[in-house]
C-alpha cells in the first residue's frame, strides 16, 4: 500500500499543478482584451471646441473636450485615423498613438490630407 500511495502522490501533484497553470493561463487570456481596449489614440485640436463632442471615427468612438480628444486604437493605420479625426473635429496640433507621437512632418501630412 505504501508503494501505491507513493506512486499516486506525484501524479496527483502533477495534475494539480497542470490545473493551476491552465487556470492562470485562462485568466491571462481573458484579461488581455481588456488591456488592449485601453490602448488609445490622442489628439490635440488646433482650435478648442466650444462644447464637448463625440463622433465615430473609423471604427471607434472619439470624445473631445476642449482641445483634447481621444479614441480607442482600432488597429487602423495611424495616418488614416489622424486624417479622419481632422475631418471630424478640425486640424490637430498633435496626434499620438500607443506607439508614440507624430512628427511635425506626419502632422503636416495629416492636416493637409483632410
């Protein structure tokens, strides 16, 4: 009986360990979309809006309050999103994605294309 118990104990520990690892993995996969949804693009308008505004730009809702605007990064090309923001709210003095801020040249292209 001691040998049977000795052989079963490592299997039980292994099964419990695998269950724990798969539980942790499923929680991390579940948390990832929530974190991704927090990735936002941000724009500063050249002229502040008189009242807060909301508009769908591309595939995401953008909110502007004064000169500050933001919208969830929907994965579209950053320059295309910037152009759509300019068409919706007006010229921008800055535009940033989760990967970084636009250069002066990119801002110029964005404002000119709209």
